[in-house]
C-alpha cells in the first residue's frame, strides 16, 4: 500500500490560512464604519384603507355561541 505524501501539507495549510487572512482583511477594509451613528427620523405615513373606517370582527368557529 503506498504511503501518503504529507511533505507539502504544512505549506498548503499555512498558505491557505494566510490567503484567508488577507482576503478577510481586504473585505473588512472596504466597509465604512461611522463613528457616531444617529437614527434618521422616519415618519410613518398613514395609509387609509376601506376596512379601517368600519367595525369588523372575525368570527372563529370556537367563539360562536353554543346551540
């Protein structure tokens, strides 16, 4: 049974870790981090729908009176 050549494993693993480190550093350096993030004022618009002016009730089968 042939032996498994593990001579190149160390340099492969080290170069993979170094490459991942460099890729993540480049990825994180492209982000813009704000020093003082402030919430922007958002005003919710009132949407008028036809059913808001009516009284509605959903009758569930279990909430019906017993006969």
